C-alpha cells in the first residue's frame, strides 16, 4: 500500500499563510499542520528588502531542517514528497536537497513577471548583459512573456541597481533548480505569457489561480474595523450601480500632501462619485506602514469635504474585497499589486493603473498594453520619487475607467467570468493543480 504523501509549504515572512489556506477551503484544514519556527536573532535592521529577505530566510534554514526532521520522526506512515517554497525562500532548496526531496516554487505574481525574471537572468548568463547598466528611461527590452517591448521605466526599481539586479538574477537561477513552479494566475488571463514559459527551457509551470482570500479579515463584530466596514458598505448601498470609483493603494501605499491635493482636485473636477482610502505616510527615513489620519481635513484642499459631501467619501483603512464586490463600484484606481489586480478582475471592476513599488509597474504595463484590462493614469510612477501626478492626468484616467460601455469594461467582465470557471471542476486551474498532484 502506497504511503500518503506530505508536502512542506514554506511561505515568506509576514504572509498570513494559515488564514489563506483555511479560508480558501475549510474542509482541508484538518489535513494541515502548522509549525511555528523559533525566532531568528540575526540583525536585519536597516537592510533593503532584498538583503533583508535573504538574511532572514538564510537564518531559518537550521530551524526548518530541525522541524522537518521532527515531522518525519512523528509521521512514519507518511512519505515526504517535497517542499513548496515561496519565491523569496529559495535558500530552502538547499534544505530540501539535504533530505533528497524535490523543491517546487510558489510564484505569487503573474506569469509575465516570472518571464521577466528569467529573461534578465538569460541576458546576464548567456550574453553578459546587466540590466542595471542599461541606460535611458525609454530603453526597451524584448521579453518573451510580454507581447510588447518592456520600457525600462516600468522595470522594478531594484533591478535598476547593481546589487538589486544581481539578487534578482540569483533568485531566477534558483527558480530553475526547482522541479515545478506553481503560479497565481490562470490560463485565460495570461495565455501568451504561459505559452512563453512552456518551451522546455524552464521547470513545468502550473497556473493554479486566482488564489484569493475573499473572506475579509475585519475583526470580530463590534470591533473598530467591523464598524468601519459597515459604515462604508451602507454608504455604497445608497449609490447607483457602477457609479463609484474606488481609490486604494495597498497596505503600503501613501502620498505626499502635494499629491493628495492633486487627487482631490481631480475627483472634484470629474464630478464622479468616489470612495477614497487615504492613508498617512510614515515620516521620512522611518520604516513602517501607513496609518489612518486623525483628521484628513489638514491634508485636503479647504472645503473639499463639504463640496463633495453628496458624491464622495474619504476613508482610512478599506475592506478592499468587500468594496470591489459591491455593485455600486464601477472602477478601481489601484497600485496594481498582483493580489489587488486579481481581486478587481474577479469582481469585474476595470482598473486605472497607478503603481507604486516592487513589480507593480510591470503589472500595470501588462494590464494596459498587453491585456487590455486597464487604463493608464501612470505606469512608471515610483513611490519614492518626487514626481507629482497632475490633477488633469488623474481626472482623465478616472473618466476613462468609468466609461459605461467601453471595450475594457466588456473585456474585464469576460475575464471575471473566466476567473471563476478556472477554479471549478474541469476548469483550467483546477486541471493544472491536478497535473501537479499527479506529478508528485
């Protein structure tokens, strides 16, 4: 009798992995064991993200090895089939090698972005080209996973720096050492990118998305967030269908006061109904997450709240999925984080792109230029730049994303339906996950 197989999942630090799994399918929760690792005492203060993640993960290799050794001793009836590691946890491949088991990668962004990583590595290893040495904001790169040439202005900022580019090349090289890559996308969304990754040069790619946490984490009944959510949804209940543009820029998204005023002017000039998640940035030089303003009046144009009281609502924290799913919401001004992108498409809401950091510029470029699922406010905006996007540019993007009968809106509706079918029995992602399990 064949022993049951066990997979060890290793998420990136800070990822609410347990909630994602149990919320996605509570029926499997009894088959999942969570192992809390001891704290690592390695000093990561002041490190850039790529250096922090490498140091942090490296410092936990011994803890993971000890935990897996204990797991094997306690589960003699089960066979360890492999590690499934987050894209930033590649040092754990070495631990899997010590146990003589395969590693599989979970890539949390899109297929086009994965192809970009591989292309940078190929240019470096095969042609001796370094992305950080490519000069000119308007320089373009032919990337097989993108339909259109990719301008340097939308490359992740870290790839424009020598150390950052080297780190990404190293990550991509480790990706190739895995036995397969699970990716949070679906065939109908990125057919071109997925085809480009199936030419035999890479490990097998399994699109298994969209993997979304659609159960909101807004605290218990009566909590501050629960009360805020009820207030927001009640306001949306009073708005006409598809009439509200929702502005939200992720858990790390915030703007200078000058930029806030331009956004406010754009909203007022557009006359569009709006729901705006406005967050306060951390002081310059401090690492941390944006917080809610004690009083937003201090950063908004004088009288703005009074003049827009009949059509708009300014909030702090936002229950994003619940808002996107509300029938009153007709457009989304977004930072284009991959999860937010998938949530918006799932809910059938067109996107106006305003990326901030990481791979978001690439996502915005793909949405606008390759996939026809978004309109541009900006594609090359960087959160740490001094650039202020004008009210005119913002207003133009808002008007376009809210057009009632646009081709983009029709295309987003079509993709929304396909995203749900992909996860059903017989759907593309359901079948892809089955192929992955058969391979194990």
